[in-house]
C-alpha cells in the first residue's frame, strides 16, 4: 500500500499522543503547498493517511508536528517539528513516526 502515514508517541510518558496537530506539505512548490491537516487520535495515529494511496507520488514532502501546542509547558524545547523526506518510489508506503517529549524528538522510516 502506497501513501504517507504517521503516528506520535510521548516517550516521557510511554504512551501515544492524542490531539496533536499534524500537517503535510509538498515542499517541491514555492511556497510549500499544504496537502493535509489533522489531529492525532487516542492511539496517536491519524484517522486517515496524510497522503492516501490514490494520491501517492514521488517528490519532496514535510510533515509538521505541533509539539509545543501539545505539551504546553513553559520549558518545552521545540515548537513545530518539521520532518522533510523524499518519496523516491510512489508504489511504496512511507510511515514517518515522531517520538517526542517536551525536551526532545526523533523520527525514522517505519513500516
């Protein structure tokens, strides 16, 4: 299955992040074009793919995770976390999770 999906985990509490705003942009255009905007569900996932299989294509994309709005602590380290990546094969599925806390974040290409 092709397309782009994501999920968010709070590593400081060891649980999914519910209610975080996530956006997907096509960054091959100037200015970058917003493709999708949603919030994570109770399982830290989006209810639908950020880019559905029917719209899958090669290109440069950026997911933006609204970390500071979610954690709402005065000492939060990151505001909006951008994750830029390239889809080289539109037939493949790209799952891009975010692992975060109020003070750190990381990502990887999942399955």
